[in-house]
C-alpha cells in the first residue's frame, strides 16, 4: 500500500468509507464530516498529508475531534466553525499556532472532521491517529499510553460557548468533557492532546490516514466489481469473517452521553441455526455466542458490514431485518499490552470477558 | 454607615459568621469552615483590607468569587482551601492581567468567607459589598449579571487540581448550566471565579456595604446574647425588618431535586401568632412566606428563620419537625427590586408565576 500524500476532493469518498469501517459501528457517521471536508477543500484546496517522522521535533501538533453521542449527531448537525474555534481557542491558550492537525480517532466522524479543519486552517494533517479505530472515551488513545496529557483541552459548541479544561489526568478530562458535552446538547467540538513533534513520534499510531483511504478504496472497488469486500479485506488486512446473519432485535439506549445496547443476529447460509449477540457502547465492543462465549472483544475491531454492498453499518442506524456480515480485525499491538487492556479491554467496559486476541478465539 | 470596616480582623470573624448565616436566609452553606480558614490566615499575620465601594478606583479589576455546589456536601467534603485561589489565577491568566480586588458573589452563608480567604492568600483587598445582599441558589441570580456584566471568562477549580475555564458563554444561565454539570464531576463542591469587572461597574451594581452589614448584624446578636436581651429583636432592629410569626414546625416536606433542596414547611403559630397557620416554600433558601393562605413576604425580600430562643439562624437542611422558630422578614436592597432584577430573582423565576412581588411592609409602614 502506498502512503497517502495529499487529500483531494476525489479521496473523500474513500476516506469516509474507510473511516466508517474503522469506526467499528461508532464514532458517528463520517458523512457529515465528509461534506464539511469537501466544502473546505473546495474553498481552500487539497490537504497535505505528512508522515510523523517528517515533523520538526518542536512542531505543535493539535488533534481536533467531535465529542458526543453519534445518535445526537445524526440530528444536531455542527454549525461548521466550532472545530476551528476549538483549535483557535487552544492556540490562544498555548500562545502559539499549530503546525499540523492530527486525528485522534481514525474511525467514524472523527476521521473526516480533522480534514475539514486542516483544509480551513491551511495546515497539513499527520498520517496517523491515536486509536487505530474508534473508541468511546477520550482517554483511550495511544497518547495516554505514552504519558501525554489531554490538557489543556478546549471545547466549543454551535451556540458559541467555549471552555478550557486543565485536569489532573486523562480519565478526569473524559469525565468533565463528557458531562459538559451532555450540557452542550450531546455534541461538541474539541481540541486536545497538544503535542510536540517529538512527542507525536513516540505517542501516535502510524499510517492511519493511508489505511482508511485504502480500505475505502477496496470497499468501493469490490462494489464496482459486484463482489462483497469482506473476502478481499480479510485477505489484505488479516481480517476474519466472524458471522453472517440477520439482525433480529436491537436494544439501544442513549445514556450518560453514549449510545449503549445489544443487537441479536440470527445466522444465515453457512451460519444458519446459530445466533450471536453484539454489545455496543457507541462502538461494537463484544461479539458473543448465545451461550456467552466471546468470539471477538475490544480492543480488536468488530465491524458490521452490509451483506450485499459491504458498506459499514453504524450502531445507531442498524435496525431489525438488516442482513449483515460481522467482520473482525486484530487491533494495533499497542492495545494488547497490560496498560492498553486496562484502558480499553472488555472489563473496562463492564463485560465479563478476559481479552483473548481475535485470531486465538 | 457608622463603623465602616477597613480591615477584617480576628475579632470580626464570629460576628461575620452569624451575620452571614442570617443573610443566607436558610441557604448559602455554613460559613463556619470558611471562618476557621480565614482565622488561620489572620493568625499567620496575613491582612485582609476592606475597600468601601465609593473608594474603589473606576479602572480597578475586580473578581467576584465563591464556592459552588451543594451546601450539604460542603459539610462533609471540606474544601482543600485554595480552590478559589486557583480559579482566580486561571481567570487572571485568561485575561492576561492581575486582579486588583475581590468581592463576594454572595454575602449570605459560606460565600461571605471565600473572598476573604482568597484575599488573604493572594494579598488582595476585598470590596465592601456583594452581588446578592443575601443568598440565592443559582449563579445568574446576581446583580453582576442582572446589570449587564458578561459571564466569561470565568473559571472553576476543585480540591484535586482540576481547573475549567469558561472562555466564552452565551449568558450567565449557560455559565450556570455548564458549571453545574462540571461541579457534579468535581464531587459537588468547587471554587468559582467570575469574569473580571471594572471598578466603575462594581460601584453601580454591587449591593453596598454588606461585609460591614453582616459583621454589625452578627455583633448585634452577640451583644444581645451577652446582655440577655432578645436576639430576635436585635436582628429586627438592626435590619429594619419585621417579626412575621413565632411558630412551631408542624409539617416539613423537603427533598433533593436537581441538586437543590426543595420543599415547604407548615407552621402553627404560638405566642402573639396563636391561631395563625403559616407556610414557607424553599429552594435551598426560603422563598415565600404565607400566613393563613395569603402571601406576605416573598423573594427577593429576605425570609429568615431563627431559633425562637437563641436567635441562631436555622438553615433549610437543619429544619426539623417540632422546632420552635421565629420567622422574620427583612427588606432587600433596592437593586434587587428593579423590574430587570425581579425578572431574575422574583417569585416567577423560582416557579411561582402566580405570586406577585410586593415590597414587604416594614414596622413603620412600607
């Protein structure tokens, strides 16, 4: 795979598809971020993508993202300038301009929002991210593993409220920001984890922009060839086709700023006669058989794909009757360490499973 | 006013505590812990100068500060002591300028002491006045907001070291909502420093001389106790108020709702009030007093509940069935009676649209 060097209008379709895939059901539909990015690229030109190793050690890298429940973002659209206000606010707090934009989360809406910000601000975007997928909480990033503080962090909403956080640790940042996000109406734009180039080289996952671009390209090429993308994705990304079936029931609640719940899927074809449960908290976190045996758990990626088109399905749009493929991908090795599993393992989310790598299940 | 304070001294603290608790009208939190902290600062040799409002320079930068949270929590989770100082420093950093003086957001209750404590720590004077002249449950219920002060930048800090800066908020209601959401995460108690104000504005908008007033009111009660005079009468005489009722609490309904203590108490009169029934509605503070079903005094005028025998104020969380109490009405300052003020602190703002504010009758006639 070739690294992505710049993001043009033509790339946005692939990136949005790949972002939805790595969103593992959550992170919000990249669509809104995609049209925001397209608008910004039309106005300001393509966005340069740079490798983290090409950054100066003293460069200022600022990740921007949207925070909140994806279910809310479907109806409450961003006004458009919140993300850039969050960035400008953080620049004011730090007393210097950002040199590059960073993607905290390669999955979902947050794969495309930073592109919109980078285009508008005329800054390059780093080819990397902090999760290698989507996760529901903001301390769940490789930067936390590397000891980078989320603060100072700024938040902005569509009404014009702007807030700076300075907290004692990254879990506290999440708690404050979550509570404030709920008060802001369930969704807000954030800039956080300001890093030097030197820190970014140690603290980030690499190649994520190129990866989501490639995934999107594969999905689309297979669509055009009238094939389901799951086979080629399994081949090229070391993925596993875990299950195929029909969604029979979805229990979904928006609580504490998250979309939480469970989906029941009954097998079709080769999987007929069996059924599985998918547990989610914004993202799909655990896939288990009817008798409770895990077949995939966080931090490995569990993606839901349309059985016909291969298009990724998010937790908030999934509904009764959908025919789906449950697709698993091994996570970045950084998450399989003790510290990584403390942050994002199944037990952190309250599931009674110990983590076992997906390829061993 | 005679005997204007120029400095907060050790001798003032007990009187200040009692006066502030009375002006808290049942809420505002207990000033006791704040008093102990201020006392420690004064014993260390720190000074707390008091500036009368009329001596405040027009271009002075003044910050209003106080604790935010549920008073019930403040009793058990004792503040670390530098929450307001950290919030003040965050506001100073945000505006890029040092602050010249501090003022109490709320003279009633615990927030009477907070600016004094921070002033001692930061080496700043406090202004003789506040933003409420009493206690109110929400942050937008303050003269700064009523008379047009912008709400940002404000900052809050907790005992753990977390600091949140509100760089821009639409209005004080938004500041209240966002700060309330944050204070829950902070464990329901935090220090809050509001947006810096110019001295010229503070002179117009502050309820004047309330630090001196609280100290002198407390002194009147202490003097009455020492001289075996009626402390309830001392409060009435000092504040130009009126005894509304002496009564026994015959029923009490109080529950926590949205972070507030809300409910009402029913009263059966005794003494001169024998045969009367009364009712007081509360939301952290006492809001409305009715005799035999007719409203006599309501917010923003002050309804004060004192122990009938000792004259000590009783806060809403300390109310009990069977307590014998004296209910007093004290007139609020004219700054709280303007139409723009009544829209924010009148009975309708507390969910009583059918009650119309009529300035309470004082002893010599209204």
